[in-house]
């Protein structure tokens, strides 16, 4: 493989997740990349040391680690890119969600927004929140959505009349934010419909006394989700807050008819290819699921066509490479 540029990129993330690894692979196709994925004081020290041998700092999420990356990149005259995914552009006291709820972290994140060369948001709603929270004009913010491999996430065979949701939930706070309580209520209202939720802590779910027609499965590797997406007729995203949900987009690529709450990045993904409902309303969610289950399977193909058109991985790759190559 021939590198397009000898620019050296320091990739920083406190978390290791499939969508973060996607960007690592994207960058490695074109540039020299060294990774610093992890958290803690040693991660901070490694960031500082590795900046010395880098040209560009690339951070996933505006966080304390992004602050270290942006501060020292600015000190040494390097360029910086920060990806904003959701929690880093949120201050929701009711849901206890968002890095901006912490006063000292909020100061560091404000510095990141004001001083990074490029801030890339995965959904337009995050730009609005960032501008409001960081109190500036957002001049360095650009909308670059996540991208998906349309050749991997694709429909196969016949759909079953079932409802699927994927949500990594380990605590009560995330349980509420992801709207799993609403999904349980919808399952109670539709006792003859089969529901599957993947990734939510089973013991946490059982404390909510779910009905027998909703099944909770442990978190699965990303590729193992594929047969579930391909089987389900309806994919439900009842979240109260989101960025641009990866699972929703992957499910739509697999021909699922989407039913989602009308918040954050959900409308960006669904558009007119599914059903959007007001958040925190289990009755309307129930009605929307009923409606979707009765719809023709062709709507699932329409949902796939929307994601293929708007969010192919090649589109993200092209835009990120263009931005990096534009740095002098």
C-alpha cells in the first residue's frame, strides 16, 4: 500500500470502540499513524511524548485527553482535529448526561472547541449544542458524519415480524437515556410481538420486570449483530439523547424499518424512510411499532437506500483526507 502522504498522525481516544477503530483504519490507508487508545495518567504522558514525533493530532471526543492533545499541539505548532460524537456536546441535568456537567472538565472542553484547528461533528445538532455550550461562533466546526460499509451491512433473506434494538447499557442512567424503559412499556402493550434487545445488562433489565415477549441478550461483537439486523423487520431506537446512532444506520442498511425518537441524530438517519416519534412517549412508540410491523418490506429497502446515499464510508474517508491534506 502506498501512503498518500508522509504526514504523521497521533490518534487519541480514551475508548476503544468499533466506530473509533474504523477511523484508525481509514487514516492508516493514507497516512503514518501512531495510536494512543486508553485512559489514565500514563495515557496523558504518552500523548505528550508522542506529540513530539507527530504532525497532526486526531482526537475522538472532546475530552480531557483531547485537551492535552490540542494544548500541546498548539504549543509545538502542530495541527489538531477533534471528533465530537455526543456526550462531549451535552449538558443534560435531567438525564445526568454530558461532560459539560462537570465544571472543571467543561473548562478544558471549552478550550478544545476554541483552539482545535478542526472540530468534526457527526450530526448537525451537535454543532448547535457545541456553539451554545462553548459560547463561540463555531467557525472551526464541520459536519462530517460517520460512514458505513454498505457491502457488509446488507439484507439477506426474508424478514421476521420482530422488533430489534441494540444498546450498550451498564447503568440506570444509560438505561433511561437509551429509552429501554420505553421499549419495555411498548412490549407490554404488544404482547404478541417479539422484541430483542442486545447489549443491555440482563440483571439491570430484569429489575424492571419486563414482559416475556422481550428478550435481553448480552453485548455481542459488532459483526455478530449482522444476522439479527437481517432477521428483524423493525429496528427501534427510542433514545432520549443520541449522536448519529451507529446501530440504527447499520440496521437500516440491512433493510430494517426504523422507528426512532425524534431527537439528536435520529431524524438525520431516518428522514422519510421510517417513523419518528416524540421522545419519552411509550404510547406513541407502541403505535409506531404497530404501524411499522404492518408496512410493506419495501420501506426497509428505502431505509437502506437512504444510508447508502448519505453515509457510505467512502464519503467520510474522502472528506477527512481532504481536510488533513489541506493543512499546510
